[in-house]
C-alpha cells in the first residue's frame, strides 16, 4: 500500500513539473521592441539575425511601434509569431 501511495505521489509531482512553466519562463521580462538591439531581439524564439535586422530597420524608417500588433508590418513577421510571443513583447 505504501509503495502505491509513493508511486501516485511521484506521478503527480512529475506531472506538475512537466505541465508547469519553468521558473525561467515565469521570470522572463517583456522585450521592448522599440528599444531592443539586434542582439536582444535575436534572443526571442523565432527571431534570427535577418528578422532582428528587419525590425530595427523598420523602426528607424517608420518610428516606434504603436502596438505589438504593428510588428506584423515588418517583412517576415506574421500574426502567429505575435500571438505566440505577445506575453514577452512590449512597446514601452
């Protein structure tokens, strides 16, 4: 009986670890797309050197982004990327 309770507790604990966001994800600070450098932008999942460069160039030519949704105006950035990363992006 004891081994069955231990096994159940272990399964519950592992399920929580797998399903819960990691501490690193919880503490990640939103990246300001109006002031982030190319290097900082490249740390975002789905942003490589070319997309980071395109974001900075767009910002230089058109001014700051008014909203996170404006990021889709940059060539190579789509609404799916914005939706996935909304929690990690800011314009302030």
